[in-house]
């Protein structure tokens, strides 16, 4: 057998060897690329003519340093559906390819094993018709996948059919920044699976969980009109006939702080506005609701109560229908709405100074309505909101709270009630979707809709948890797409350029390390939460004492005030925490006094000062509405959320499957869109397209294709150079069309292209 001739080693995306007339990209600024036609190349400089509206090479003649130019792909590769099919995998070439596809409403593209979904910010119904669905369900073999256009239908179809073929559980991981379209993509994937594997009726219940969870777990943010403020893993189970027979939903990191505080221009959770606008006259009287929702402090402080194009009243009717579908009876629905109304009235409870160091609750309709809706005596609620109990030497005394502590107690109770209600809702959904005694195949298909990465000027504890979850997932992604593959390539002696990628494992270890292996930020925070007089200063001192030698941690004094240490900065290779000067931030905690006052509410049918008990307390056996337990508070031990997150990652890690990257930031102009949920395409947004995973995902797939190409060259023919670019048998493509070469890797995936 003849030996395969070695393939020449090419330099990475340089213009060396290009001739006059070759197409190139010129880096005009840090975030702008301009198409151009090369005129001449010298040792250090190049002359070229930029493109203009009149056509390629009809603009200005410029001279620039050679390192500011990279080669462009030939026109035959314009708009390829897999980025690994590009001859040059540089930043502008990738961006340009995505733009060309987007202009034709082709929002899906492949990057090897990764599906990229670009948020269109408009309805593209032609992509999801019944005919399109049937087109993908008719796919019979895995080899035929290469003949189909990239689509979320194709990703879901491959996962389902691989599960059926191999008998192994599969998973689809959907991630991206906030506003990238993850929630909509998840719903589309679930609808496809329901159509593909339905027939038992359970699929209808599974689909009806979407509007229910969105109402209680989604909100309008500055970047997204329907942003998921929690993460979820949906595990769909199948019977022996491969039909859906049940499901399980695991949630984590509910953003409880949103209940009491939102940024200007944002909204609270959708359910509050839906209830206020959609409740009937009879329901409004029962819930003691005012005529104007702006009367509620928790809904009016942000200055935003509506979303353009959204009918909250109609959505409320849909939510009640979904509740009925998953088995929540009308009586339980009413109790849920009472708790929601009680939360809103709690936000209107006010205090006045009794002395310089103590306050008392103002007797107002807000206090009366809150107590009535919670079904507890007014005096007990007043006591819980203005005093705390101290036990010493076997005796208990009541201490009056200061204004700041009293406000924190009120907000902590509101957040805790909402968190308990959300957990109860998820439990009821899981009861309705439980497999029970049904015979299953033992396999499942999981869809992980992870929290979108967030980084603001001021980051709270929620951002720390959100970004930590993303980093954990990113490490799993890195392990499968980079680390393990490169180890295989190294062991096989493949001639290829090592792919460098951002590895934040040090940051992950710094956050999550726990004894006996070590200590991390969360374990130290767990420990600090035990002490009643813990402050930011004591926590910062503990961090310096235990983690000062860690290169990935920086604790610094903040110039401005903030309520909690900031979260990690993505791709920053370090976790930056701010210690606040001057005053200590407020840490709302659910005090046992406030928790117990609700737990003491009488059970159904009981007395208690004329207050009816709720049907089915958490301690009741009938599975009714819960009360907030010790771990329900907004500052529950951080390790509990970490444990839930680890459980989600373990479930996802146990299954094979695909990765789907959603994106919604600016891509090449004129395709520059923003993440504000606008139904049209805005003109320009000065942000780069965020897809750091593609820095290595594309070259990894290209390297795999190169191995196939080497075999084809050795046999005397090239059968489609790594992306379906056809060539005649026996013809080796020249450099302009060389599809797979060592060292072809994408640069930092960002920036935009000049429109001409």
C-alpha cells in the first residue's frame, strides 16, 4: 500500500502567496472589516482597493501593513451551511458567511457538531411549517443528515433517532447570552419532539408547561422581552414504542431578587402583570386588587409595566388553561393568586420611626390586605415584620428592628413566598408529567436551557451564580470538543496546529472548591452566613486570608456603592469581587419570626381568629401549597443552589447529544441587530457577535475533515473538500479553494463588516 504524501504546513490565514486581484479583508478598526481587492504585496505593506456600493474593488485605493489583511473566501463558498466548509476560517469570513445566510432568513448554520441559531427578532414562520417538519422527520439514516439544511429540527431529530438506534439517553444543550433566543429555541425543539414522538397525550401536557413556567419564571429585561430568570433541564421519557410517556423538569437559580427590585425599564415576573390585567371583576374583589397596577410598589418602581405587542390579559387566560392541563384545580389556582397578591401588598407595607433605633409598621390597607391574603392575624404579621426574637440563656426576648432591617425583613418574606410558590408549581408539573407505573424504555432526551451569561457594570450575587453555571457548562464543552479531541490527535501523530482556547477552569475551581479538597468562594460564603454579624468586610477578610495566593481572585475596594460583591467577568480569567467602602450593604434574610407566622396559619377548615387556612399546607399530606422553609430565603446557603446545579450537570453529562449556540448580538453590517426584542432589524449595534466556543469548534471539525481529505488525496481523488465543495476526481484544489489545511482556525469571534 502506497504511503500517503504529507500535506504541506500552511501559515494561518496570511496573504503570503496571494496574487493581484485576490479578495481580502482589511481590518479598518478594532471592530470593523472591509472587503477589498489586492493590488500588490511587498515585504511589510500591501496595496488594495476597497469595495463600495458600486461593486467589489471600486472604492478607495489604500496601503496598509500586511498583518491588517487576511484572505477572503472565493464566491463559490458564499453562504455555505457549515462553517468548516470555508477555505479560510478567519473572523471576517465567518461573520460574512453568517450575514449572507441571515439576509436570506437562514438563521441556522453548522460549525461542525455545533448548531448556531441567530435570533431573527421577527417571525420566520416559513422555517417551521408542517411541511418543513415532515421533511426532517422523514430522515431515516444519520448519513442523510449532511443532505439537510441546518435546523433545530435536524438537531432534535438526530438526538431522538440516535437514542432509538443506540438505546442511549441523549441531551441537547442550548446556551448563549441573554436575549439570544434560547427559550424560543427550546420550545421549538419540544414541539418537534411532540410531533415526532407523540401519540400518548402526554406530549400536550409537556408543551403546556412552557407558558406556565414562562409566566412565573420569565420577565422583561433591558436586553430581552421574555428573559428566563431561571435555568431548567427538561428530561423527556419514552416508552418501548419510543413515544413520549412522561417528563421531569429540574430548575435552579431562580432570580428571587427580581420580585422586589428591578432596574429601570425592566419588569417583574410576567405573572404579576398578567394577573393584574387579566383577572375578572370577581377575582379582583377576592384578591383585593386596586384598579391600577401602578399602585403596587413592586410593579411601579422600574417605570415599565407594559411590553409592546404583548397582551397580558390574554396570556393570563392561557396560563389558567395551562394550569388546568397539568392538574392544578381552580381552588388551588385561587390560592396561588392570593399569594401573588399578598406579595404585591407586602411591597406597600411601610414603617415609621418609633425611636431613633426602632420602627413600627404603619397601620394601612397594605398591611390589612397582606394579612388577609396570607390568612394570618394582623398583629402576628405586624410583630414578624418589625421585631426579631433573640434567645439567650434559655430565655427569649423580642428586639425591635431598625428601619433598614425592617425593610429587609419585609422584602425577604416576599421573595421567600414567591420562591416557595415557584418550587411548588414545578413539583405539581412534575407530578402531572410523572412516568409512574408506565413501562419505559429506560432512555430519555434532555434539553438544557441554561441561564444566559450576564455581565453588567454592577453585578450582584445572581450574576455570580449565573456566570458560574455558564462556566461549568463551558468546561464540559471544552472537555469534549477541545481537550479530548486534541489528546486523540496528539496520540495519532496528526500534523495540525494546536487550538488555543480560553480555559477558565481556575475560576471554576476558585468558586466551587469545597473541603476536603480545598476551600472556594461559595464554601467560605456558606461558612460566613452562619455568623449573625457577618458583613462584606468580614467576608472580604476571609477571602484574603484563605484565597490570597490564588491567581484567579482579586478583591478590591469599590469606588461606588453596591449591595453585594460582584460576579465573575466572563473571559476575564479572574473573579473580581468588590468590597464596599463607607457602609455595609443590606443582606435581606428571612428571619424565623417571619417564616413562622405563615407556618402557623391554620390548616384548611380550621379557625384561628376568623382566618381561613390554606388548603393543603406544605406539612399536609395532600400536596397543596407550601410555606417557605428555612432554605427558601433569598440568601439560603449558596451550596444548595450549587447542589442543584451539580445535579443538573450530572444528568446532562450522563447523556450524549448535541450543542446549540444561540446568538443575538451584532454581526456583519448591514446585518447588525440588537438584543432588545425588537420585531424588526435595527440598523447598527456596536457590539461584537459573541460565540467564543467557535474559536475552537470550527477548526476542530476542520481538522477532522482534513483527515478524510488526506485519505482521499492518497487514493488519487478528492471527494468534496470538507464542506461539500465539489471537485473533479483526481483534481487537487488550488490554494484559493483548499478547504482543509492544518492551522486553519478562527480568530476571536467578534467584530462586524463594513456594509461595502
